[in-house]
C-alpha cells in the first residue's frame, strides 16, 4: 500500500519532518506509566519513534485507510491499533485502570475536544504531549491578563502544568495547513485534586468566560445568592484577570454561601 490520502473532513495534515516527529516523541518523560496512546497516527511518522522507547505504544485511528497502512508497515504494532473515534471510544476497554500518556499530531478541528476528554480522564493521564494549531496551543498555556486566556487555559492549568515547547512551520506538512502549529507538554500536578467542588468549578469557569466582557458579578449572578458575596471586590473583575487559584477561591466562596 502506498501513502495514505489526506482527507479534509478528518482534518488530516501529515507531518513530513522526521526531526520534529522525534522531538515530539522525546518530549514525554515516560515517568509514572507504562503505556502511551497516540491519537491519529496517520502513516506513523511519530509512531516509529514511540516504538523505539521502553514503553508500550497503542494508537487510535478513525481513518480505515490509515489503519490498513499501519497494519501493513508496522507489524509489531498490529495488535495495538484501535480502529475507533477517540472522542467516542472508552479507552478503559484497553487500559482498564492503568495510567497512560497521550500524544499526537492532533487534527485541528477536534483538538480542543481531545483536551477536554483528557481532563475527564485526568486520574489516568499523568502526561500529555502534542501538536495543535499554534493559537490553540498558546491559549492552553496562556497566563492571566491576555485576551486569549480562557476556558481551555483555566481548566487545563487547574490540573496540569502546561508548557509551550516550540512552533512548527506549515511547510512541513502534506498537505500544508494555512496556519502554523505549536507543540506543548502537559504534566499533571502532584496534587491535582481541587480544593473545591470540581463540577461547580467547571460551571463557574465556563459561565465566566461565556460572558467575558462582563464583570464576574454579572456573568456569575446565577451562582451568587448572598448579598455580602455580591459586594466582594473580586466579583468586580473580569474573568481574564483571575488566576487559576482565584477561580478556585471564588468557587469555594460560592459553595460556602448560606442557603
């Protein structure tokens, strides 16, 4: 079988630069887990470097043509190819309760959804490395005070230390995308369980940024029932001004309101 044809509806842009593929594979520390799951391996440019490492590599691929290519060219991987949609598949069918890392050159059109699903599985995912559209990678790693700091930034950084590693030119893909890419690494925090109601925290962050031009007093008014809390100075701020720690603080304040 010759090369796989890139499919626009799957957001496929195949990385052609071997050095970049190796750098992405080498970004993993391989600490605290024995398995790694690569999402969207395509023709295996990243996979080949993962297979060199002292770890068990699994791949999940929705494109049947890519699956056939991998089965033909990576015989030592054939029983660890999952022909499924990552967003719809329960990977516990493979890993049970064991920890595993996630890595990949992610399709731009579902990259944020991949991060959100990873956050749902944070108890099992100590490390996450991959390539995104540059603006999305920067947003995930962004700090307070920026217009790009938002829901993805706060929710990810509540559980992981996020580091932007390097930028990748559009010229090293086939077909080339219209934008640059960025590679990041997420390393789960040692104490990643939040000191507040986690479900409420997600609701507060999303509600705040869904009306990011408003002060928290207005965007979170459905959560604030106490007159004393309404007057607290922190609720006069806008969401992009708050650190992750301050979002945790206001979530606890909302939770502690008298009935």
